[in-house]
C-alpha cells in the first residue's frame, strides 16, 4: 500500500493499531471494524488494498469533480461473513460524517448499501464507482439494509 501511494505522490502518515490504542479506537469508530490497511484520502476511507477504489478516490480528490457520500464504507460480504450473518453483498457503512450526504439520507453505521440510482452495489468499490460518475447536485436514490429491513432514501449530492 505504502509503495503504491508513494508512486502516486501521496504523502503518507502511518498509524500502527497494534501498538497505538487511540489509533485502534479511531479505526473502529470510522469503519466499524479492525481490518487493515485503512487509507483515508480527502476525508474518504478505504478499507484494504483495493486498487480500483483507490484510483477512483484519488481521481476525485485530484479533480474535485465527484461528490463524497461522507461515510466510511467497506465490503459488506467480508463483514457479514465474519459476524456469522451469511454473505450479504453491498457496501457496509462505517462511521457517518456529521452534516454529510450519508447523514442527510439517514444512513447509520451498520447499514448495507445495496443499490444506488438503480445500480446494484456488490461492494465498496462498486459504490465508489457509482458515486464517481455523479456530480454535485445530482439526484441520489439509495436502497440499503438495516438489519432485516430493506429501506430507501433519496436526496441531492451536495
């Protein structure tokens, strides 16, 4: 991860959650899990080494084009499998930033986004890709799971 980001010209600040309890708690608060590596770029959180998701976030941050959902997301299948809930496809919502689009849509930590603007979302990278195609002011329709309930929300990207 460090080598990849260095090649992209990204300045890195590393925190070791094995030895730093505050960093471990910060990770848990942002993502709802203890998976590593976690990368935060321009306020967006990426869990694991996902080249496609990193590229989408770097492009967005560098061009300032695409809006942010304002929530840490991870692959729901990995999290639900570990929790013993079976494999559920989607983007697992971690910490939701105050005042963000995610908060305005009513998303909370633990929700699983399964659809954005009639496009199925199988994982965090699919969500980032769907958002990268939108611009500020675009209409956003989200379908998500909260426990066993299937919910929907609509709003505008700020």
